[in-house]
């Protein structure tokens, strides 16, 4: 499955994803996966996907996750609003895009 989102402007194959989930208590969970589509399908509906970024290099993905883990909550919120200004749940958009690329 090929994705280009946010920073990746090439048509290289996505190897991993870093994404942010907004939990019920309005805190954020910083996550890393090789298969975001599968992860999103198993999430509770009360958890929102508010940011995701694909990487064609696993090392870059892990480094970005570590960077986010060391940011303040205010800085994490800035990252989210810079790419998702309406703070929408991006899960539906991602799943629809993924299913379209699989067909």
C-alpha cells in the first residue's frame, strides 16, 4: 500500500507510521506501527486519530516518535493543529483512502 501524507511527497512505499490518538480524557497517545489501517480498525470509537505521518525509513519513524515523546503537551497540540486545524478525527479519511488504494 502506498501513501503520501504530510511530509512524504514521493511515491515510495510507506514502511511505518507515527500517529497521535486523542483519548477519552483528552490526553494524547503517541504511537508507532507498520500497519496503521489494521490498528485503526481495532480502536474504540471514543478514541480519535488526530495526526498521522508516514515514513519510508523505519529509523526516521522511530526518531520522530521519540521526538514527539519529548515534546510538551502544548507543543504536541501545536503539531496537531498545524496539520489538522479543525482537530477532526482523521480515522474515517485514512480508512477510506486506504480502501480506495487497495481496490
